[in-house]
C-alpha cells in the first residue's frame, strides 16, 4: 500500500519472519501477536542448508553479515537472532557455501552471535579486528553482502560504504545479496499463502462495509469524518482477528491526492455528499499471518463526475496491463521482473498524459511485513530488476494524483503459488461506484 507509511515504519523493526517451511525449520521466530514476546531459534541446520544450497548455485563462496547497533535488520532475521541486548559493537558472521559459519565479535560483547554455530574469534582494537577479519575471509573470492550497487534496491542496502571498502581491501569481490534475500525472506509456505488469501478476503469485505457506512451517514445527513471511518474499520478488524498494528487508510476529496495522507486525531475531513472517498487497508491476521493490502475508491453521490471516471479508467487499465503481463509470462514459465511490471502499468498512464502524476512505484513485496523483503514492482523510485519468484506475494497499485483536487489509486494483491498468478481480494474495481445512486 502507499497510504500505510506508519505500518511500513513499524514493519522496518527487526522482527524475524518465517519464509521457508515449518517453524521448526525456519531458523528464526515468526512475528508474535501484539504483546507477545517472539522466540529466536538462531541459525538452524535446516536454514543453514538452504542458504548454502543457494550460495553454491550462485557460485558464491559465502554470505558475510555485518552489524553495528542493529544497522542490518535483514541479518537478524536471516540468522534468527534476538536484536535485544547490548549491540554497541561491530560483529561479522560469514556463512560459507560449505562448512560451518565463522564469527568475529568484540571482546566485550562475545555473546552477540549466540545461536549461530561455528567458530568464533574476538577483537578489541581496530588492528586486531582487521587481522581477524582477514583471517575470517581467507580463501573467499566472491561473497554476498547486504548492499545494493548504486543503492538501486535500498531495502537491501544495509552495509555502509566504509565496511564494503574494508572487505574489498582484503581481496573478495562483493556481490549484492538482493536475490538471496528475496528467495529466503519472501517465499511463503502454503499455510502462509492461505493466510494471505483470508486476510485479503476479509479486507475486501471491510472496504465495502466502510464505504456503505460512509454512504449511510450521508443519507442521514450526519456525514462521518475520516477518523470516524477509521475507527469503524478498526472495530471490524478487532472482531475479525486482525493485528492491531494494521492500517485502515481513509482519505476524502483533496486528501485523496496525497498518497501518504493520514487523518489527524481531531477527525479530519468530512466524507460528505459528492465526496470522493479513498480507502487503503493493510492488515494481517494474528498471530503471524501474511498481510492483505487493498485500495478502492468510491463516490458519495448519485453519479460519478466524468473527470473522475476518466482518471479512474486510466488507473484501472494500468493495473490490468500489469496483471496481463504477469499472466503472459507465467504461462511461458518465466516470470517478469519487478521493473517490467512497473513499466507495463506506467506506460498506460504515461500514454494517457498523466505520467508526471503517477508519483510512486507500481507495487511492493508482501510477506510478514506489509512492505516485504522480496521483489518490488519498481523501475521508478528504484530499479528492481529481480524476477518475481513462485510462492511470493506483492501489490499492484497504480495511481494518478491531481494535487489539491483528487487522486485515484487501485490496489490489488497478487500471489504466485507454484508460479501461477492469483489475484487476492478480487480482481480490482472496474468502475468507481456512485454510492447514493437511486
């Protein structure tokens, strides 16, 4: 979603996730229900075997993890580490393509990598650090690290430039871990895919229910505020079993042209007669479901103005063009890259003359985080040339925003179980409904 920037911020906390099979095999903790402490399993043999198979396939000698003051949340998730406790010194962990991991820790924090098997060395000064890191990297020619060339995929860019310089000075060629991260962190089990389907199904009903509540309040001549409609949505979510950290985005009229709009505590704008209403809902079912993330637009009047209909038609066509590309390429057994999906949608809007008003990427990865670690549909904000993978989920959400007037966005969820294209929560709107039509 675009409107759920608060949800996205929460998702950036270093919370481990379960991307690869039964919990006992995952080597990390699933996100826990609100108020429940997660458990951390460390790097299990099953998880390490999966990493090493990927490294061998990609002809890499290892994956080098580095952290300073919890700077690399990906490392904590992949390695199954508890981010709590003293984390004030730099640590390094090499998971080689073969053999046990090798660790380097500061002498005053020697337990920072407990839960990771293999040998350990300690350092105190930078001089001993350099000597021990050189020993750790001996024989390593090509190593993955959590960085992105030119910062093209910033979700993976966790290692600072100075550390990259240090590692390169010791001989290894560094390659981005972006493909490894997508494979290990965003692929979902059948159970997780089913939880996403259920979340999207419920959210689809919630969108319609909130829209009808807004229409009911207009008919009664007591229109609801944006905040009141949010609270109506949250009450439904509490009954349905959604996580309280979910995001029911509500925007009215000119606020719909702000992709990251959030109603103020005092209530926000009124969803009155002849208002355009945009609802952007993102939430997951507890205890550890996968996010659903849907956006729809409604008109609180008897007939939709021609300009809104026209703008919406371009947005819906752009969404459908992205889906069509996915279906075509899935039929060939070669899924497109995120950049290609973005281009398919963006070209429709650009050809309609509104390219400058499509302000964001076409979609984002979805997993245990609302904005996940996998492939984003993006060749605009960033350049994500990674190909989509079977058993992953993502959003498709083009939009056109006319500042100070109105905006239209249509968001659907797409999942790829076994490489097949499935639309979750419905195929998306084909028209903007006039909720007060006789």
